[in-house]
C-alpha cells in the first residue's frame, strides 16, 4: 500500500495565493499539505526534500521591487540553512533529482525562470536563459484567457488536457528567451506545454488581449525536458470550483473547476511512483 502524497506550498514575503493553492492540493487528493514560509526552510525547521510536490504559488514576492521574484531568487540561491550550514538551493536540486514534482504559478513561474530551474535544458537547473518581463500593454492584466495544451509535451501536469479557461493577473508575464535558438529548442523538444489561443480560432496567438502580455511563441507555460517541472502564468488554483467561473450563474458547469486537472495529474503521478 502506497504512503500518503505530501505537498508543500512555499509562502511568505509577498506570496498571496498560498491558501487557494493548498486547497487545490487537498481537494484533488493530497493527504498531507503544508504551507511553509521560506524562513522556516532557511531556519531548518522544514525541509523541501521531505515532500513529493513543491508548489511555488502566485503573489508579489518582495513587492516585485527588483522585478518579479528577483529578490526571492537571490535569497534562495545565496542562503544557507541555519541548522546545517548547507546551501539552501541544494535542497531544490536534491528534490528535483529525487524525481519529485515542482509547479510554479505566476510569481512562482517567474521565480523558477530566474532561479534557472526552467527550461532546464540538459538537466542544468542553475542557468537562467529566459525571463518573464513587463506586459506589452504596459499595465497589470486581470482577465480570463483561453489556453491550449500541447499533446506532444512531456509535461505531467497537462496530460490528457486539450483546452483550459483560466484567469491571469500579472504585470510581468511576457515570456522572452535570451535568443532565437532557445525558442527553437523549446519548440523542437515540445517544452511549450501551454499556449494562449485566439478565442475564435483556438490557435496560438501573440495578439492582445487573447495573449494578455505579448509572450513569444504565445507561451503561457513551459516544462523541463522531464515534464516534472512546470511553470505557467495563468492561475489554475483560482478555478477550483464552478463558482470561481465569471459566468457560473449563467452557464451549466461541472462542480470541479477546470484548473483542478493540473493538481489531479500531479497527484496521480505521485501516487503511481511512490
């Protein structure tokens, strides 16, 4: 009999979606879900490697004063755990090497790319090659968007997914790669797991407002080559029940929100591999 699936939701320093993210984990089956601050990790009171699923939720880390998630990236890269004296970021690498799952949502996606965890070419999780920068609109975008999943992607979180309808709420969501070769490799390796699509044609688009930020290749989310690390700008945890939908009183909708599939897939994968 397999043991309980354990999820950790990293909070603190401006994160503000930890409760919804933890709820999404619990409602899709995770038997243990802990909301833990980065300071508890630094103190050595909690350890990332004790869990199967790490969620980096959305928010405004450190007020985005140095750019979205940049201060938190520096903190994680350069801190040591007080109880052991070992580099904190080593826990992330050990967690990944142990075959676990990591999900970054919005601010969490920004954190992943600035740490170098994504795109993770050649299992290099320490080199930043892409970023998420200011929206082309020059303003904060708070809207619902239509998304298409790439059926050829190795992404574990989007398995069996065709289309999604989720909210975005960000000021720095434009995906930009360092050079054209990186974009070509993301395409060739099917690491573009989720794309913004035109509402009419349902084809990937760079046109506003269906693409709310101007992301290259219409990228809404990417995974690493293993499919176990996934970052996306839309908020799946914000559509975990039909009442989250903007037209829930006017449309007949399933009880479970469309965003739950991301967490369902994570839970199914973990239970299979425990």
